[in-house]
C-alpha cells in the first residue's frame, strides 16, 4: 500500500491503491493474494474475484482510511475516531428514527457522558433495543458515511439515491443537530465484464451519466439549518474517477469534466462545491459552528 511521507493516506495514493487492488484481482483471479474464498472455493476468473473484493469491503476500506487520515491531518484526536485508523472495527451504532445502524466513521467527543436509554420511538419501540450514547452525545458525534458504485451504475443509480436520501432522513429526523457527511465514489468508465471473465483489464466504451450524479449530490449537499432539510447532508463529496488512465484521474471541477467531454458545455452545477477538496475542513467547521465543542481535537 502506498502512503505519503506522514504515513497518512492522501487522495492520489488512495486511488492508486484502489486501482492496484482491483486490477490485481482481475488479472490473477485472487482477492488479497488468495485464489479461494472462505469456503475454499476458487474465484475462477477475474470478474468473480473483483466482485468478491468489493463485497469483502477491501476496496471501500481505502476510502475509509483516507477520510480518517484527513481528519487526523485536521488535528482531530485519533483516539476519538471510530473505527481507529488502520482498523475496520469497532464502528459506532447510531440510533435514527427508523433504525439503529453501524456508521462508517464517527468522531465521538469524550466530554459528554454516554446515557443508555431503551429506544421508545418509531418502529423500534417493540424491538427491545438500547441506545448506548443518549441524545446529546449522539447529536454531537460527527458521522461520515462512505459508499462507492463501481458497476451497473445506470441500473442501480435510483435505488442508491433513495438509500442515500433515506439515511439522512433516518438520522436527522431523530437527531436534527447531528452533523452528517457523505463520501461517494463513481468511475467515469466501468470495467468491462466480458474481459474480466478472461482475466483481462479493459473498460466499457460508454460513459457514466455524470450529470445525474452531480445533480443529485448537489441537491442534498449543504445543510445549514438543523430545524429543516432533514434529507440533506451537511457536506457531500462526490469522487468522479477515471480508472482507465495509468494513474487514476480524479475530477474536482465542472470545467475539468467539460474539457474532457464528460459534461455538456452548458451544464450549470459546479462540482467543486461537492468535491473531496476541503470536505473534512468544511464538515468540521459546520460542527464547530453548531456545537463549539473542541474536545474532538488534539490538545494544543
């Protein structure tokens, strides 16, 4: 795995690591060096191995580590990040209106005492579930969810949009002050399924409908008022990546996409507002403005 000089991942090394993992699995029909799954069954070909790599969370964990690295660069106390840097457990379970769910990355302050309470709201009332944080600590826990969609984007886009929309509603309807971030990665071109069955790395000719993704994430980005817009995220980051180049290319602005013919020239929405640039800094600023709780930072 490639790291920068501070032993913390940056965006470029993260994307290189992801491309290397993907294409190694495709070319060797292995996952993390193993030709067989947990049941001893061979993957058989690169397409199956690539699917198994994604299901194992081995690929998305690179993005998890990137976000945790960015938090640490912004002087967040590493001991307050869940899961810790370099680990996938333990995740914090955050209660929403409709369900209680493990969150991908949380920053939990220690100057608020946890308060156990049996869930007595919504459809969870009869399930004998306990919230272990309490409302005050839950709302002052910074939550970041991380997702990617590497294949079948046209087929699954609407379902994934609904899921992303519902996640914010679930958390904000019960915890309106909670600061919520979303990181979502899509490829410009998908890996070619037919080639992967032959353990070959090729890319489909068709281009992802990038305008659709920018429009959606711009729509749910930038929640400021905690009394409304529960479907929105305080900050979203949409990573649009071309893995077909030798070094993966990340697009950060609408002009970059237009220059490469990936958006119409009259497309009006600015990708920079939902890029990874300043994502963590923006989210932390909203958190501090809302709570003024500096406990999550390293002591100066």
